[in-house]
C-alpha cells in the first residue's frame, strides 16, 4: 500500500470527527509539531518582549514568512502565515482544510505555554488550504480574572 492511500483514510476519518474531537486530536499533533523548533522560536520572542503581548507580536512580525497586526492593544491580534508549513500538505499527503485545526491548536498551545494566566481564543479567518493566499489567525487574549 502506498502511504498516500493511507492518508486518504486519515482525511475521511478526521472528516467524521466532531469539531471538539478534531480539536482534541489535533492538539496532540500540534504539541509534537511545535516542540521540534517553533516553540523555542516563540519562547525567544517572549523573552525578548519581556512577556509584553504587544511587543511579542511586534517581534513576531519580523519573522520570515510571518506577519502580525495589533488590532486592539493587549487584547486582539492577527497573525498571518504567508505559506503553509505543514509537511503533510507539502508532501501531497493531506489537502483537507480540516488540517488547519492543527495550526490553530499549535498557536493555542504555544501561547498558553507562554501566558499561563491568560485565556486565549484563536480563530481561523483564512487559510491556504481553504483557497486563501495566506493563513490568517485572529487571537483574542483575556485575563483569567
């Protein structure tokens, strides 16, 4: 069996999951994916920004292939990825937009790791796998109070 045939079943399987089940499933995938390099990059940005959210997103805007906007200081941000970085997509194994939940979970995991005292919501606004020119995530930050 060709590996691409296995991934066709994978796509059908994730398509049958509820949004909550997909979130739980992709959280585990996202954790493994970001631990390789991404988490370290964002930890360095966090330290450079001294934990200040606005400064963090200003620094993120300087990363190659990433753009960010401060929509509402301390509260709402947009994070753009100019290309899909998923190897499953680039190697032609998976093309379903449901895979973008992994990216959403990656951002949630990274931000929760850095700001444990904040409630964070990430919404996928656009994605390359949905036909967009880039991936755009809306990030909303609230204190736990």
